[in-house]
């Protein structure tokens, strides 16, 4: 954001870039009162409960300075929709809190365009928020509805159940590595995968379809194995993961084996769904994969918890258990407070 500040006040800004766009969104019967009052009012369908999630994106921490504002607008909402998807929730609406270093109409035009394009795709209405001056910071709180008792939580995994992951892993981290010049990636290869970092697809329909199938699930935001540990901790179980089964794109497979494993296992920003399901659901899951035109990969199994802290055993391509020293780097996850 390098252009001079535009002569717009807070309420003019909201009216021009957000209130008008919000009013143009597809109507949702669960929104009793939307943007424009002190509070929004949600009216869920009888027998439904409300799922609430909040994510903050900070310039320099979660996205690069100078990021395309339209893609950033899409991603800011997508990462929240991904959380709703992990619990099997149907999106209802969201609030937006936005801190801006300066009022830049061109940036706001692109950001709001991307934000509302994502909102329209998932019939998720902007129902309120706030704006202020400050370092660029985007905070969205999203609301979804789930039939009572059908939410897919993290605490339901059971010993002997399968561990699955949707889509492919590691391309978002590979894109970041290329942009940081950590790896040399041909332009053609980068163009094929960069959408994975800039335009993640929230697996909303998958989450809804997994109700009654998955015993536990979460979205992969900070790295597969680090995120999986949250399920293990809440469910009081361990896991065995076959490293060579992690789904990777043809582009990522051109890299060294060590880099492939690192980016797929703990790269983060994938926004795929990792879910746990009983083995007798395999045929159902394979049919669902075909229906959604989305690949699912069975990467491991839930095992008995052996110690007081949940753990993951990694098995290499030769079928041998990897040593603790070899797996240490693969078991880390993104730390929002790391320097």
C-alpha cells in the first residue's frame, strides 16, 4: 500500500467498499439482520446450532507485504470457511475487522472484490465488523450452522481407525520457498502451484458430507503432522503415519525427498481436511471422493496411546520406523509467535 491516503472517513469507507457489497450478496434466510446496525442477528433453522471461528491475517506474518489485494480478500475468508468445513458446518455469515495503514481506494477495491467473490461462492454474508488505522491486519469471524449433535470434533478418534487427508500437500509451502528464493523453481512450475498459497479452496462440501462418516477432523493450516497432534491430544490416542503415502503434486515430487517430506508433513497453509474414520467406511469414502472429484488418501492409522503425551510414529518408504532425530523436523508446525 504505497499510494497516498484517500480522503475517505471510516463510515464512507465502510459504505463504499463493504456495506454496498454486503447488501448485494445472495440472501440467507438465517441472517435476520445484517450489516448496518449495532449488532447482526442470526436466526438458525430449528434443530441447528451455530459454529463460530475466527482467524487473523497479519502482514509480514501470514502474508507477504505487497500481496495482491484481490487474492488476499479471497484467502482471508477462505481460511475461516476452512475451519467451518472441518466441523461439517454450512456457512452463514461473517464479520470483518480491518486495520489499514492508510486509506487506499485501489487496494480496498481489489480486496473487497476478492472478499465478496468468495462470500458469494459460499453464500456467506458480511454481517458487520470494524475498521481502524494501524498496521495491515485482517480479522474475520465466521458463523456456520450444523445439525445439533452432528459437529465433527477433534476428540472422537478411536484406536484402529484410518487417517485420511484430502487433496495434495506441500505446494503452498513450495510456493513460499520459491518466492523467498529458498528453492529454484521454474516459472512454469510456479504458475501451476501458486494458487495453492494465494487461493486456497475451503472444503466446505466435503465437511458437510463427512457428518456421520468421520469420527474426528480438522483443517490443515499449520502443517499436517503438527495439526494432527491436536486430534491425538483431544482423543487421547497415538498415530502411525506412512510418510511415502502423503499426497504430493508432480511439481513437489521434482524436489529432493527430504524437501518433499518436510513441505508435505509440516509446510502448512494447505487448507485440506485431515479426518479420521472407521475402516468400514472406506468404500463410502472412496465413493465420496468420486462424487466430489477430490482425491482422498489414507495415510495411516490411529494407535493406542503409549505415554502421557500423544505421539506420532513415522514409517519410511522401506517400512522402518524413523528415528526421533529424523522425525523432529517433520513434527513441527507453524508458530505464530516464532521470530
